C-alpha cells in the first residue's frame, strides 16, 4: 500500500501579532473529539488551562464512537493535521487518527493543571458573575454516578455534529437470512464478507468506505440502495481542491477578483472553490462561469467505468447539457436540498469498472428472506444488509443544559458559553423564513464564505472567534445589535445561517480575517510543500493500483483513468508565487525549504 514521506519540511514556532494572552484563564470543553482536543491544544499554547469533559469511555469523538478500522480521513493529511510537526499518512486511517488525538491528550496532561474526565456527561451550566459552573455526572468504576461541578471562565461545547446515527427498521427484517447491521463502530469489521453480496443502504462517506472495505476483503458484489444518488469525486480532486491558494472571502468577492483575468487565470483563481463541492455542493459555479471545461474531470470516472447509472441528478444534467452555464444546473436550491455531502473515492470507480458495484435508486418497502423490496416493486437480492443512514445533526440537548432558548451564529451560546461545531443540520422552511426576516439573503450563495471542510481547520477557525470575542465583548454586542450575525434557536445552528454570519464577521472584524487567512493559507501551502502536482499524481496511481490489486488480484485490472486529463488539470492549477511564511504564525507550522 502506498505511503507518504515528509521530505523538505522543518518546524518553526512564531506567533500572530496582537493575539490574546490567555494565561490564567480556565476553559472547560464539553466533548473530546477532534475539534475539542485540537482547540484545547491551541488555547493551552496561549497560556490557558483546560478541563475536558467527555461522556464516552474514551476520547476521539466520532473516530471512537462510530468509525471502523477501515475508516479514513476524506482529505490529504496537511488538511487534517492535528499536531504541528507530526506527519501522518494521507487519507489517515482510524488507528492513526486516534493515536494523534491521544498524543494531544498526553501533551495537555504534561501540565498538571489540565484535566480530562471520561464517562462524564454535562447536565447543567450556571452563570454567576464572571464565572461559569459546569455540572456533570461521572460514572464510577462500580457503576455508581457521582455529580461534580467545575468552575471555569468559559465553557466551550465541542460535542460534534455526528452524535447519534439515524436508525430505521424495515418490515420483515426478522425473516432475512443474513446479518443486518449498521455500518458503524466496528460492526462491519466483524462480518465475514468473502464471496458475499452486500446490500448497503445509503451513499454517504461511511457507506462508500464500507463498500471499499467489503470489496477489499473479498465480497463478490456491493449494491447501494439509495433514495438519492450521491456525488462521488475521484481522489485527484483532493489535490486540485486543497493545493490552490486563496484567502478567506465570500464567493462574490472571489468572482470580482477574477473578472478581468484570462480563462486560465480564472480557473487558477477560482479552482479552490471546488472545495465547496465537499462542503456544500457546487458553490464553485458562482465563481466560474467557464467551468464547463472541467466536464471531462467530473464525468470521466462515471463514463469510463460504466457507472452512468450512479450519476446523481446534477451530474446527469451536466452530462446532458454540458454546453450550458453550470449555474443553471447546480443552483442554490439543488445545494440546499442535498443532505448527503459528496465524497471522494477511487475504489468506487475501480469497483464499478470490475462489475462489482451497482447503485439502485428506490425507497425500501420491506425485507424478504434474501432481498430488499422497494416501493416500486423491485427485488434487490443480497446476503448481508448494512445500513448507513447518516447522523442526526441538531444539538437540541443544549436546551436542557443552558438557561436560555437561543444563540447567535456561529458560536455564541450566551454569557461565557460557546459552540464549536462543524456539521450543522439542514434548515426547515420556517428557519429559512426566520433568516429572511432578519435580513439575510439566502437565495444565492454569493455571500457564502470560502472555508475549508476540515475539522482541525474549523477548530482553529472557531478558536480564533472565541479568543477574539472573549476579549472584545463590546464588538460582539455591536455585531448582534447591527444584525450582522443570525439569531437561531438553541441547538439549531445550521449551515446557511452560520456561513452568512461568518461572512459578516469577516467584513466587520478585519483583525479576525487576518487570522482566518493565516490558517487557510497554511493548509494550502502545506499541501504543496508535501507534494508537487506530479508527485501527487504518482501517489494517486499507486493507490489506484492498490485498489485494483485488492479487488481483483491484478494491479493493472483497470487502467488509470486520469492520465488523459492530467494536462487539462495542469493548465487549471497555476499557483501564485508565494514567499514562505516567516512571521505572523499562530502555532508551530511548516515552512518550505524547497518548491513553492
């Protein structure tokens, strides 16, 4: 299996100017997943002491509660770097992610004032004067529950958006002859799949990676049964998306910047927004009217691997009407209605080319002894049923913990209470109406911010929001009074309201914009410090061969697809000529001594 090196890198440690000194401050985090631990690490570097309360028996968040052995990060390693200076493998697997998170814990506990409590559930938060008091129940070894209280200057809820999986039971499940499981928390790892036909319900990231692992372990076939076909992108997009450098801005600002440039420069300026495909599908179309030239890259996998039946409606329309303006095809309504985020997978296309994957669209009516029956009457035969139905993403439980019923986007829960969360639920029609009434324009995505879909990046981003506004509460009051940030029901923060509020913060608080830019640009540059385009192509070819070998025994079973579009991609990727960052770094980061 291909591995990655860390050549051409070395550490520096400098700091942004005017960053708040948090020495003497005590911050309590509720949740010890990626965002909570990464943020706790960052504030500790600024002098704060931290207490972390975690309801599970171990740290790690979704990587502990839901991931399987074969679960992988969806992006290149520098986009998910947890510890500055420590290089993991690209598309990092569960075991290595948990190792990195435990190393953060070990570093935090080197300061004897930092504390981490597992098996502990936050039940209530009280505000008294300039302190918060966090009540939590800790389960003892003997099973008893002990109620404790921690006093802190601030409490940050970093409990994640993937807390509870969606569960459904189908009529007749008791009659099915094979195993029926949820594709989470190691359940797929226990299955004997060799020679079996696996039916996977759902087509999100967990479903796609479970299909890959089943085929790697010798499953004869995987059939996805889906309500809607998800967008699957080749892993080549990982580099195209994350290596292209851009600052934090709105889509409208990015559009204005490239109006007078040539076509090639247009692509260069805007290709970063392909990243929005992974966060909110096809927001890039607001930036690039000429994106039709990317048609081959979008569709090559589907067309060459005989996977046209798996084309989602947006890409199918793109295939049929490729000569039209993409904005007419990928509009904001399509984006808003899509609840499953696109994912990247080369194994999906390899599996299709080998005749080992099928995608069937339909609602499940019931189970038979050896099949699922859709409401359209189609029988889908299989030996194993694996449900991957996504997660409930709201945080209504906060209403039982905090003494009020609303919050302000993106992070402001109330006096000295903060939210640190990336995944947000889909808004209801009444919530969209509420945004309109507050003066927010949700008809277009022109005012959406260009953020990165990465938990560590988002943790750093929101840590900056906390750090700045805890020191500048009057500025926060000014934003609220000016209706620059949305007011939403407690626990119902969602993507559109969060994004529009962040865009307004970018414009109203230039000091924060500078910090956001630092974190974003460092991710882009660290990608390029790790790989040139040609180096990444070579890595991608090795992974492609590995997928072929695992599924068929022949590493050349499916020809590598992207050579015919390499030259096209190279013309799109025209990097700026940045100088290495030698000052104004917030945390330890890599500075290149080679290509940039």
